[in-house]
C-alpha cells in the first residue's frame, strides 16, 4: 500500500483561525499529543511572525523527537534565517518556503512578473537548502495558477533542492476532479517530481477540503496537509481525522495507509477543543458527539444486532470507548431494553411495555433522557388494575387575586370523566376536582412532597402524596413528570387507584 505522510499544521495555519490562538505551554502540550497521534510532520509555526512564534517553534523543535518539525517562511532571506534558527535543534528539521504563483496574487500582492517569481523560487529554495536537507516548497494559490507556469515553478524548485512540492488550494476554489487533474498534470510536466513527495493543502471555503485532498491521494499525492478538527483560516483546513479515517476505512478504494494511531484521534480532538475553547459540533464527522450515537429505533435495533448495519467504523478505532444509544422520542423497545439491562433491570415483556409507554410520554416532553430518568420510570411502574383511573389531561388556572381553578380529565375503564373545581391553590383545586368526580369527598391529603429526581432545566419531578381514606387507612401515591403540577396530579391519581383497588 502507498504510505501517505500526514503534515499537521494545527499549530500554524490552525492557530491563525480567529479564537484559536494558544500560549506556549498549550502549544507544547498540543505538539506532544500530535506526536502521540503519530503525525509525520508538525508545522510548529511561522518563526518570523513574532518573537513568541519564533520561541514556540524553537521550543517545540527541542521537545519533539519522533516527528519532523517545520517552520513556514516566505521566499526571503530574513524569513528563512528565522525559520532555520527556530528548527535547527530539531531531530528532523524542515524549512517550508512559499511564494504565490497565480496571476491575481502576482499582480496585486507580490507586484512581481512571472520571470521574477521563477528567479525568486530558484534563489530562495537554494538558500534554504544551504541550511537544511529537508525543504518543502509551496506555490501559494496553485489551484488558480496557470498550469504550464506552475509546472515551471515546481521544476525550478526541484532543481534548487526542494524535496517536497506542496500544491495548495489556498482559497478552497477547486473541485475534487480539478485537483486530481492538476496533480496528474504536474506529475507529467514537472522535471524531477518523481524524486519528491507531492503534497496537497486544501481549504474548506466550499466545503470540499477533505474531498479535494482524498481525490489528490487517488491521483498520486503522497503527503496531505491538514489540521485537527479542521481549524484554520476562514472556513478552515482539511480535517485530519476525516482524511485519516477515510483512508483507514476505505483502504480497498485508496490502496493507502498512514502512520496515525487512530485511537489517539478523539483525545487529540478534545484536547484542542479544550485548549482553544472552540466546541466540536455535535454532527462533526468522526469526533462529534453524534458521530457514533443512535436514536432512531430502527437504527438502534440494527446496531444492537450488528454494529456494522449502521456503523462503518468502530468508535473504539478513534478512541471513543463505545457508541451511544441516545434514548429519545425516536427510540424503540430494543434500545430501552438494552439500556435497562446495562442498568441491572431485566423486565418481562409486559413490564417493559408499561415502562416503554411512559418512556415515550416522557420523551415527548424532554429532549435528553438520562439513566436517572429511566430508573425513575422503572421504580415507579405499576400495572393498572381493571377500573383504575388514568389521567388524560388537565388545565390549571392560577394567580394572585384570581380564583385557582383546575380542569381534570380522567379515563376509568371505557368511561371518560371530566370536572372543574376551585381551590386555595392549583393542587388543591386539582385534588378536589378528582375527589368530586369520583365521589371521594372524604379522602384527606395527609402529606405531600416534591423532589427532582434528575438534573437540569428539564429535570423530572417526583411527587409523593399520602392519602387517608374514610376508614383511616393511608395510601401512598407517586407521580413523575417534567411538569411538577402534572407529577402532583399523577401522584394523587396513583394514590386514589391504590385506595380503589384495596376497596375492590
């Protein structure tokens, strides 16, 4: 298989992304993690940019032993001097020089002719080569450059000593087919290119950075430039984790491999997110919270039976301990049963059906169902007896200076009952409405309590009531809901049902 070198520019291009700057200790920590991840090249910074950039490149160069450490430099002696001074202590140093080659950049930014650009490339690559054996040359905005002129630029760079030729899609303008065609063209028209690594550096302005990069690999590129989480200028760079896992998962298609320890991918992603404070989008491929999460009942059933039904890679391959069965309104009984078993509850089909019905009701009201929610449903389950009452609906009107009224709708067997009552508060009105419609005016509320059994704004509230019947017997009722009024009414109905069952 073809070996693809991973050139990580998180600490240079990635850090240029707004809000992603790092201090020296954070850069060192990230560099060590990139080394553990197994990247081939760490572009540690742009040494000439500032004294702090120079210091960080120099410190990383001394700290890293297994990776090549590169510093970026424009095609000027001052930049190259600074780059070499920063990386010269590295075990494997690289100087990465660049110069724009597109007509628009040469005319409006460089103010240079084609002849001047060709001469500058030859002179400055040779100057860098006098310090360091490993030289990378990038033709900035290569994808918008004239192909014939671009090929001549790379030919000059190779003749001057470049060992890696980088083909950037600097502004994310190209399509996968165009990038693949460009790599093919350069392989045929650059003298000496067979003795170099062909690298690509794609930006994501049109959302095609990873696709463009992978197309270049198919066309013959041997190095890819990318960042963790795809951070970088404007819309960002090609995402390291997406490229690596695409190659890893589709070896049959790319016939290639990398030296990345894929089990360190998630850790690297989370570390960068923690350092920069930039969250990982939930739907982010490979490392997003939803990447290995399943809520649909159909999907959950398939994954439980065989993970490959809906997962083309294992979560453990990228360092995520396990996939996640998200319990929500789309979930099915299979996922609920698996969750209950993992929590130590094994229910028969009838009991599961009862819990599942209540689970669906809760899922319609609560976005995320936690283990505590599930446990509460299980512990509060009770099979209804014939003639018991079920709460169908309620409307409460309460406030200061106005009557507190409650409308309650119950079902008892095939009969639907409705009543409205006035009370000293919303719960008193609700309880009186229930007593009146059931003819239980002698029932007395002995005690009432309300507690949150889960955390968060949409926590499930557990209401507990103790009712005293006409004969002096007491009955405890419990109710659960994200609505504390509803949980209280459910608790009262539950207590009444126990009382009625005892009477039967």
